[in-house]
């Protein structure tokens, strides 16, 4: 476990002072930076990084080697795998994120299909992002949508329906452009993109 200071903070962060339930479980070598807030009833694996002013609400579960960027908001009940990078200023709630996923800055995973009504809780549900998928900066994923394994969502896209594995989608609404295997490294450093992950 990371050593706590006597004021129950890590580098000036607020840990476990919000919400109800058990104190957060924080894995070894995890760093929580100044201004970050981690609620109770949170589980984090080893070597995570919660950046400045990020908020991790109650009932979140993070695997190991997860990076949460500055000003990112993790609403309640996200399930995040290992080796996940969620960049700056992102929003997630009720989402399921599998291993090896990467989000660019400003990605939004919505969970409300419509404005609140008396039966709101019967409709609400987050997105699912399968392993090794990549979501470009500023993309918006609508509630209940599944992004398939290894898929790539272009920056600024609005994803309104499920994305199949290993395809590239972009636009508003997002449409299939090609397969990930057809992409080439623009600088010519690699024969194909993401070959370093194999």
C-alpha cells in the first residue's frame, strides 16, 4: 500500500472523505496527485496514477497500471481493466473498460439515453469498450454502445451504435472507414499501426 500522510491524503489529494462505505483500497506504488478526490468504496490495483484534480467517485474498480488524466471525472460504478490510459478531461459513468484501452483527451462516455424522468434508473446504462480499443480525442460514445476489440474511433466522432472489432470509425454519426490492419504508420517507422502491442 502507498503510505498515507497523517491527514489521510496522498500528495495533497482527498482520499475517502466523500460518500459512504469502506475506505478505498489502493494498490502498491499507486500515486494520487494534489487536488484529486477519491471517494470511499473504490478499488485500485498496483501502479495506478490519478492525476491532479481528477475525481474518482464511489464504487469504481480499476485494475493495475491505470492512468487517469487531469480533470477527468469517473462517475459511479465504472469497471476499468489493467493497462488503461484515460487522458485529460474525460467523463465516464457506468462504463466497462477492458484491458489495454486508450482514450485521448476530452472523451465522453455517456450513460443517460434521455433527460431524467421518474423512471430514469430503468433506462440508464454506460458504454462498453473492449480490450485494446482506442478512442480519439473529443469522441462521444452514447449509452449502451459497445466498442469492439481493437477498434479505433476517430477524434471528434459521435458513436451512436455498436462498433465491430478491429475497424476504424469516424464522423457524426460514426461510420466504418476501413479495418485497423489497413492503417499504415505515417512516418514509416512501422509496417502497420499498433504492431508494437503484439
